[in-house]
């Protein structure tokens, strides 16, 4: 449940720290006092749209923080884990949202920064806010199938996922068919182009790394004569230029005198001997290297021609040999598709028919489950409508199969083969019609309340907020809504903004939104009412500005009756 809500500088609320409880809460107050701001605050902490206009005038930021007390098995903990947010399911969950006057927004969950998308995903498991705009969504028939599928439960949703996987496969094959079925002159041209390119690249017989090897080989061939001349001269200096002979004579001289001063001369003699052997070895290597140098103008020309060819292919098909080979694989596949177009068409058509048959079979299973769910949902909604003083109304979830397409197949959509419409007649003897053609505002409120009551046990959302769900109703219908909200609050925490005393008296906890003017500023506060203050607020709602002993007595009677109804 929502344990506490803290608000700083939101519209006309400078500061408010409100604690909540289990059960049914109502928020009342005079028109314009700022009741909707409480809804705005809750909407912000669950990822609702925020703007700089919401920041209190003269302040640099708005801060809203919510503290949730949730059971350890609540689905939100799994979502937090999936999003990588640290948490302890045995502790409370803290959600914080800030808006700046410049329009920037930041969000934190348990102190960890999250994106607005992540916050919305988390908020979906925490709070469900129902306002007047949801009446409009209820009138849109494209939403009705989604409501029905949610009601159908785990088995239906599992089959729906299976169908959607098949449908994605079907879309992929149909996309390939559409692409292949394009028989324009452009495709004929592309077939010739691909054939030429494949032949050109294949004929080159490229090898990975070949260009680097050729560059190295060209360098060796281009400088063959210079290498031969320099190496031969170095060899001559060591051999014919008495290089080694001079070192040998120096060794002989040192050998004659080393015994006279071994400490000083012996290391130098060893170094000279080592130098002699090293120089001798280098001389032999130079001779071998010189003898292996070849000047081959024909090979050099071959290398130049090969490098020119590779450069030409790189300009056309890729910056490296590997990229050229990747491009070759791609166009070979495209060429084969075009050359074997008719065969591929038949294969894809057969594949399409097979996947369609599989998808249609799963869609039929999905449709059967929806038919069962539609009957159950229709019956349950009618039961709730009876409790909401609409016993004469008839309600039905009308499930229709989509029409056949141009191929005489039953048309498959992303959701299956069904189209659902909520149908209703408000008076006996009248035919069933879509909701938008028959339902008034007060009736829509009660239908939505019936749906919310049904789905509260399904989606496990702990906090339900109703923004003037009693709009357009009065009398016994208002009392029925109040009783329904009270019963709903036995399974979850319910908040309702209301102008009706029939609804307010049924609440377990009553909060008044008060507005006052201090100087030239407006201040709004949220006060949890004691029994005496609650009687005064109900009396105001009953009689307007003038609170009399009679209206206070009437308010007390309403509270006493409400206690009896809740205890029944």
C-alpha cells in the first residue's frame, strides 16, 4: 500500500506530508482547492507526464516522494531485479521524482537513478489511476480485446504469446514473398549487374591479407639491385677489405702480451675474439643473402598489375579484401534468389501456407479461450452492474471473427482472428449496441468501476485511485458506487476524489483539501479529518457553505449508516 506521500512546491501546495492507511480513502474539498494536485503528485511518482508548469511559482523545483509498504511476493520486486535496481523486499520501497523550473526531470527508486521509462514500468505495478480520460478509452473498441485477454488469465495469455510468435514468422515470410514478387525491369537489371560483379570478384581469386603480402613483395623487387650492391660491398669490406684480417692480427698481438696483465687484457681479448666470430658469421650470412637476391622485372610487373586490380575492386566493393568477400557472399545470394526466383516463390508460398495453418490453429485455440472468457466476463460485469443500480442493463462482450482477405483465408491480425466489442442495452427490450452509442457519463462511471473491481484481483496493483468516478450519478446509484468502492478496498488500497457525501461517508479515512490565501500567495494543505471535523465536512457537502445543526445531524446519520453497511 501507499504508506506516505511527501510533496514540495507542486502548484499551490508548498509542503505536504500525508500518511495513509489500509482501506478506502476519500479526498474532498471545495472546487478549486487543489484535489486534482494530489492525483498529479501520485501520477508523477509512477512515471506520469511532468512539465515546468507544475513547479510552484517562484520555486526552482518540485519534489514528490512516495513510500510504499508491499508484501515480499509482490510482482514489483521481480521488476526491480530485472531492471538492476537494488532492493530489499522486507523493507519499504521509496520512489522520488523531481521537476525543475527549466523543465528537467529526474527519478530515483530506493535512491538509485532511473529513466522515466523504467519508472513507468515500475509504476504500472504500484498505482492505477482512473480519471475521466479512461471513460474515453473504454469507448474505443480496439481496447476491448486487450481487456478481455487480461481477464482470460495465464492460459489465454500463454496461447496468445504462442500465436504472436507464429504471426511474426508469417509476417517475415510474407515480407520475403513481397520482395521476391517484384518482377520489374529493375530486378532484371540487378540480375545482370550481380552476375557481372560476382564474375569480376570471383575471377580475381582474392586471398585474405594478399594485398599486404604483395606490397612487401613489390618493395623487395623494386630495390633488388640496390640491396645486392650494398650487401656485396659490406661483404667485400669484411672479406677483401681485410676487415676480419685486421681483427685477427689484433687478437694475435693481444695474445702475445695477455700473460703480462691478465686482469686488464684478458676481457678485451675475449671481446675481440667474440667480435671476430660474430663478424665472420655475418660475412657468411651476407654472402648467402647476396646470392639469393633476384632482379625479376616480369614478377615486379605482375605484382604491380595485381595491386592495381585489388585497388580497383576496393573502390567498387569494399575497403578491405575481407569486405569485398563479404559483399561477394551477399550478391551471390541475391543473384541466386533472382535466378531461382520461381522456385523460391513456390518454396515461400508453401512455407507461408504451412505457417498460416499453424498460426490459424493457435488462433482458433485462442479464440475458443476468448469465447469462454467473454461469457464469464459478461456475466461478472452484469452482476456488478446490478449491484451498482443498473440491474435492468444487459451487457455482452461481442466476439466476432475477422473477415476473409483477398486470398479467401481468414485474415490474421497481430492479436488473432477476433474483434471484441463491449455491447450494452440500458433498458429492457432494447437491442445491444456498442457502449459509445448507449452509455451516459454516469453509466460509464459504473461500468468502469465494475471493470476495475474485477481486474483488481487479477493485476495485483495495490493502489487504485478514482478521480471523480461518481461524476454524473446521484441518489441510490451514488450510494451503490460508495458501497462498491468500500468493498473493493478490502482487497487493495482505494483513493477517491469525490463531491458526493454518499461516497465520502463510506470511507475508512477522510482527507480534506483546504485552500487559503496568505498575502498574495495561495496555499493548499491536506488534512486527515477527525470524527468531528469529518461531520462538518460532510455537512458542508450536504448543505453547501451554510453548515447547520440539521445538516450536521444528517451527516452523523450518514456516518452511522455507513458503519453499519461496512460491518454487514
